[in-house]
């Protein structure tokens, strides 16, 4: 009897989750922190992958001007400061991610066409990377897949995906940091299911931490705190 009750309870929980996730949880985490205008409006970089079938937008308010946040965005990457997220989790899968929470003058900029590493080049067949496609200081930093960069370089549109960071001034002392990821069609039904069940919520968890850390670092730097 107890086993039957347990089975029914577990089944009910699973059914409730399956119903609630696409209707409530997914729309919430895919647009975390955004206003309706921010989540649906056009942003720099959207045109690089105009036929994207998936879009996730996250945002946060930072109590500093864009110029104070921009250097932290330039340090994104396994080859620089890491991604200001859960570094231990990233390193569990072999990313060899650093964790640098101070500004380095030699990392103050990126060049269009430059590789931004997402994991050690020694792992993942050297494919854990994106390419800087837009570097518009201090407004927009957009990366695309290496395949899309080849297409864009020839005048075509990207088809795989982009990851953008936009800085929108609110007033003299506050900025909206808006992160947007756009993706092309999944390569298979299995890839689509894996994306919805794992990669989408994982992206939210990691990017939320990233935005919160950038906020903390930029505000601390502006207040004169020394975190090195």
C-alpha cells in the first residue's frame, strides 16, 4: 500500500513538473531579470543570426556607468578571467577555467575575429570557443560560433548561434547589463530534448551567477574596494 502511494505521489509530482515547466518555469528563467521590452526588443547582435529559433535574455541593474562594466566583459573567457560563474563546476568537466576577480590592463580589449575560449584548447577537440563578432565599447560585445564567423566573414548570416552582452545606461550611475543567447535549429530531436531538459536550465544557473558576480565586481571596483 505504501509503495503504491509513493508511486502515485512521484507520478503526480512528475506530471505537475512536466506541465509547469514549459508554462511557468521556462518562461521565467529564459527572461530572468528583464522587462518585457528587453526580452522582446531588438538588441545589437541579433542580426548576426536572424533566423534563430531560440532566444534567452537575462538582465541585471548595476550601480555603475557602462564604462566601469565594460573591462569585466573584455576579460570573459577561459584564456582570461573565466566566466565569473561556478568555476568548480566548469572544471569538473575539464574546462580548466581560471578565476580572476581583478582587472588587468593587458586584457582591456578584444579584437573582432578574436577567439574567446570556453574551455582549455587541450580538451573538447579544441572546439570550446566562440569568436568576437561585435566589439563596440562600451555598448555591445557579441560572440558567434566559429562556423558562423566563417559565414559572416563572407557576407552571409550565421545559423548556429550568438551570445551577446549589451550595456544600456539608465542614468549617470546605473546601467542595465543585458545578456542574450540566440540559437539556431537543433540538429536532432534528441538535441532538442537535451536542450530543454538540461542545457537551458543549466545556462540560466551559470549565467545568473555570472551577471551577479559582474555586478558585484564592477560595483566594488567603483567604490574603491581592492579584491586582488
